[in-house]
C-alpha cells in the first residue's frame, strides 16, 4: 500500500493556501495520515486563530468517517442518522464543510482539513488541493 508522505502533505498544504490566496482568504490547513497523526499544518499569519483548531477537527472527522465533512452536515441535524454522534463520543469531531478524506489506489491514506473561510470556500480549497496533488 502506498501511504501518504510528507511530500504529499507539503503539496496539499501549498495547493490549499494557493487556492485560498487567489480568493483573498486566510486559512489554516491540516493534513493527517491514515492513523490520524499530524503530517503537516500551516496557518496564515492573519487567519483567525480558531482556524487552526477547525482545520484539524475537520480533517479528523473526514478521516474517521471516510467522507467529506460537507456531506455530513445534514446527518448531524435533529432527526439525522448521526444526530447524537457529536456529543456521544469524546472525540474532536466537527461537522462543518472543509474536511475531505484522501485516497490513493482506492484506499484511505489520510485527510485534509481547511479552516478560515466560509464552509463552502473551505471545501472548495480542500478539493482543489487534493486535485492538484493527484489525491481523491
């Protein structure tokens, strides 16, 4: 199995920050490996401070559920299948768009989380970075 490397993580971080800069958005970006361990993190100097925490939690959530956090927002609403999940577990889950799982050769190899922009922007920056780094 090919794992996510620090070189991959650097490419993801660079591509995410480039995509955000093109829109004038200051972000934090977090890359986790398949085990949930931090591979790379970078926060723009003028990004809101909470962006560091949200980018990491979004990456963790996408990794644990192997799904983009944008696809999970409705699932945690009242009546949704994961409604109690955010409070049932003592884990840093965050159900806001901006986290995506990363796959290579059909296998989950890690996750990318973006914080700092509007949720739809963060999701767009994450998907653009994954595409630029040839990870889906």
